[in-house]
């Protein structure tokens, strides 16, 4: 159900979707969608640089950092779909299995 202000109370009903690197992120409001869209690349780049500088490693943690940023932004639910396998990434899904 969508409120008068355009916020979905049930994230499964949401039509605010953003696709990035083969993953669809669902949002409860257009505001959260726009915040994620505008800042996710900077967040991923900053966190990657921190890892590279601190541990001198060159690994791709883009998906991990995208999901971490999504969880910081979206507080009304959690819905992420991996598009290549049409598989829902849930809290019970291990991130290692998702990345591999």
C-alpha cells in the first residue's frame, strides 16, 4: 500500500526500482531511491580506496559495498533481486554465495 506521500509500507509492492550491475534494488520511497542513485558510486569508490590503502589489496567488493549502502539508506524493508539468476537476496543469504 502506498501512502499519500508516495511511501510504500510494504517494500514488496514498491515500483521504485534501481538496477545496478545486474542487481535490482527496491525502495520504499522515491527519496530513498534518489539518495541511493546519487551516492552509491561515491560510497563504493571511497570504501574501496579505504581497503586498498589500509590493506594494500586489489579486490572487487563493489556488490558488497552496494548492499551495505542500500542497507544504510533503506529502513522500511529489504528487497534485492539478482537479475541474472532471478534470485532474491535475503538476510539469510550469505554474501559470499551471492558474490561467487
